[in-house]
C-alpha cells in the first residue's frame, strides 16, 4: 500500500556463517554514516510476509503555519527544514531518521554485555504545506500529492492553539475546517484516479479468466470506494476482502493510507488536553474517520532539543507530562499499523526488530534475512520480563523460561529470540 515495490536485501553471502546449522547472533551491520541498517527492507506488503522495514516512513503534513516543520525539526536530530512563519517554506520534503525510544534495549544490553545497541527506527518526512485546490495544482499541491504517495502512514498536524504572532492561512484557528481542507484534497485526487482507472477497465478486455476475476474484483472495490469518497469518507472506511485489497493496491490511494491526527497544543494545555475545545474536535473527527490521534506540543518538543538529556525529564515533569511527543507519535504509529517489536541480544549487539503483530517465528526471522525464513528450524524464545528476572539466557534456560518454538509459533511483543536455521 505504501511503496511501489520491495527492495531486495544487499548481497548477504558474506554475512552468513559457513556452517549449515547456526544460531543467529546479530549478523548484520549498522552504517554510522547514513544511520541506516545495511539490508533494510521496505514496508510494502501488508499481508504477513516478512518484507517489513526496519525504518517506517511517516509523512508529516498540514496546512501552512500549523507547526509541522517545527515538530519535524524537534523530533528529528539535525533536521534541516526551515520553520519560518510563511507558507511553503518547505519546498522539498525533508527526511530524518529517528531511533525508536525503547528502554528495554539498554536493559538487555547490560545483561548480555553487548558492545552496541541498535534500535528500530522511523523515518519522518516533512512534506510541503498545501492549501485548498491542491488537487488542481494550487499552492504546492502537485508536489504534496506526489510525495505523500511514498509514505507508509500520514501524520496530519492540526493547529489547536491560539497565537496572534503566527498567522493562520485561513485567518482563524478551526481544526475541523483545516482537516476538511486536506482530506477533501486527498479525496479529490483519489476520485480523479479512480475515475480514470474505471474508464480503462470498462474499455479494456481481460487477457484470461484469472485476469477477469481480478479486474472484476478491482472494479467492484473501486465503485464502492468511489461512493464512499463522494460521501466524504476515506477509502480506508470501505470493507474489502483480500482479493479486492490486492486488486486496488497498485493505485496507492491516498485516503487508503493510515492517518494519525496530531493535535498541536500550547505547552499550557499539554498536561490536560481534554480541556482544549480544539483537541475535542480533533478526537471526535479522528474517530469518525477511522484514524488515530495524539496530542503534542511542537514548541515543547523544540525546547527539549535545547536541554541536556538529564534535564529533559525534569522539564516534562514540570509541565505535568512524563513522555515526549516523539514517544507518543511512534507509539500511535505502531498501534495504527499493527506493528510490534522483538529483540536479539548477544555480546556483539542488542537489536530491536519491527514486525507485524501476528507473524510466525519463521516470518519474524525473515525480517532479518529471507534465508533465515527459508531455512528456519526453530527459535529459542524467552519473554523480555522472564529474561530480565532470570538475569541471563543461561539462567532462563535453567529455570525453564527459555522455550524452543517451531514454525507455528506466533511471536509476541518483547520476545527475545535466537533463531536456528539451515542454509
């Protein structure tokens, strides 16, 4: 649904051990120059294949001056976006890769004396602002619509604060209107694309019976989606079977993408956002639109970056909150996409791996390398809490906490795993 194709892993023969039976102990390397994991797979297939990205891609969008570039600069270390008080200051998308905060990594690293820690990551893309008429090319609409097709999920920043020094593009703060502007532009774009596709399907003839079945499924799905869009509802609100989902996937419909509404509030509203009437609007709309929502203060996030690490928690506590907006954003994204984390931990490194909830042990192994899935034998598995309470893998084994799981095992959140495989 997100990217057009899955990229293959880099040549891995040199990374694989030479013996036929192996215990996976952190075979891959991390590139410090690019901050990317060598051999990353793109997040493309939403079925439970093992083509899951180590770096999710989330697009930050919103009308001009809602705080999206301020938020991007704050959550992405060394972000280069210009957070200026005028429309279209971000002309090209700015990209930054952020480590997913996870305190469990440090705990595991200490227990196994790992030389390094490699967290999962999420890629944020600051996409240029848009105005009404973007689907017809107004403002920077064309650039906005093309860049948004490339992301896995959309974070729509919505202004929920008053500030006379920051001009609102429409003259007043109105979350409902702001959300409608962006969503309608996405709907108009999808309607145009669906109309053209239905014309081609109606004029063309399928090559064979199999193609006919798929085209009929696509036509049926698109007609129902079209009706929903005309009613102002997103494509993701339409119930589709697996065949229909697969048939329309190639269109990369914008309103099919998972959406999280980010209510950007003043720091004074962060501790109790429910008292903010603008936030209440965002929450109600997100529920109606089958989307997620999260409350952040872009200004607070910006101020956090100027503080030493040991002072950030104290500052957040003084505001009545315990976690930064980055953690909230990532948790909401994982939840919306149905993702979870498992770990590998040894002397060389402790690493977090991102998978779809419901994946089997072989599929989870395949996230590291496809050969690990093909040659899967079993997975030595221990729950994170049991690993920590035991103090070591050996102790967990002695206490009967370390399990040997087969091909049908469904990986659980926080599992610490060692894969045995045959290549």
